[in-house]
C-alpha cells in the first residue's frame, strides 16, 4: 500500500496553483504596462492625434480593445477607462476642429447637396417630394445590413431664419396712477424694545414684590394661554441661570426647612411628604462661592397641553401671577418699528 501517494498529489496541486497565480500576476503586470504605455503615448502625441489626416485614435482604440481582452481585475479596468476617456476627449476636440482649414465639413452644404440629390428643391413655389430611394441605393453599396424603416433626427429644411429685431416700446407711466411714498415722522416710529429682557425683568419684579417662596406652577402657568405658559418658563430660566432665582423642593409641612438637614447632609423628603417645587429670589453667587464647591445644575422641564390642563386643575389656578402679554399686532396698529 502506497501511503505517500496522496501527499505527492497534494503537493503537485499546490504547485500548479502557485504557477497559475504567478502566471495571472505576470499577465496583469503586462496589461498594466501596456495601458501605461498607451496612455503616455496618447498624451505625448496629442497634437499629432488631433490632425484630421491622422488615424492614431483608431489605432489606440484597437490597442485598447486587445488589452481589454486580458483584463482580470478592477485596477486594469480602471486604466482601460482612463485610456478610453482620454481618446474620447481627443475625439471631441478633433471633431470641433473639422471646420478649420481647407476641406472642412459643413453641415449646411451637406444638407443642401443631399436635398439636391433627392430632387427636393423648390421650383416656382412648387415644393417637390424628396426621393429617399436614391440615397438608399447609394447607402446600400457600403452596408450589408437589411434596410429598415428609420427616421432622421431634425428637419431637412435649409432655409436660414432671419433674425427679427423687436422694437421695444418705451413704457410711459401715467402720473395720476403713481403713488407718492409715505412720509414718516419721528412720532410714527415706535422704538422696539428687547422683549426677552423686558419680560425677564418683569418676573424678577414680581418675585421681589411677593418677597416669599412661590409655587413654580402657580408662578409660570397662565390658565388663559398655553403658549405664554411656555414663554414664562423660558423667561424664568434666565433668572435661574444667572443665579438670581432658585427652584427648590420644599416640604409644605415645614416650608422653612433648608436644603440640608441638621447634620449638614442633603435634605431627603420623608415618604409621603407633600413636596412641591418652589421659586425664590437668591443672591447672585460670586466666584468664591463656585470655588468653594457650589455647582450649577440643569433641569429639563417638559410640558404639553394635557399636563398644562392637569396642573391648572390640581393647583386650582384661576389667575396668573405674570400678567397676560398683549400681542404686538394689537399694541400699536399703523406704527413702524425701528
């Protein structure tokens, strides 16, 4: 029994795979080298290739087609696309230069000769039909395909359109229909105040007049307007941010209890205690207070229409502490703001 035979077969297969990989690698290297040579030659001979009598672009395309048959990977395909793009750009430039110099191609002359060949000239206002069969017989000499019914793009008329110069009539305005601009006087201009600063100061004055802790919701909620309730919370946030006001959780059984207990630990409400958020004015913290460990805290207050209605019922809010603001439209009509 030959035990080493499977091992020899596996080694031969691996050797064949390595040879195949090496062969593909060499072919890829040769293809890339061919594309590099083709691209470099095209860029170097750009002027010669743009010559109408030069057929170098066709030779480049044939060379690119031969190389493309050996393309294996994306790198070679990318180089093929670059070579075709370069040849296409040169082809466009060459086509644009056909009219330059002697023997250039003129579309109008070509169409005129084509119509003349088909007998389509207009004689004594009698337009004759063009005989397309004549052109078909001429084209049959150069094509082995079966003739089909096709349509040419665009009209065959060669009449040159004369550009008509349109005369523009001058617009004459009726003086009676013209309106004089409105004259503004100093008293017509209402100076616009900073609404945010004004409303923040209003809430600050209200808290100073109360001179006590007030329930947060009783302060900001306007039972007549949900929108102004949201605005009140916004304006109050400026006072809290600047340290001029604070929002505390207060046990209503002992409203004067501070934020810390007798041992100096943070106050924790007892279970079942009536805790409500209260607002009061405070002294603005100094830099020494922050260095001593005072921290700023942030809170996100979410409120919607349903919560707004529930708070009005729970706290029995019938009148707002912050007066309802009148909209600007109803304040001063006919005024200009500056």
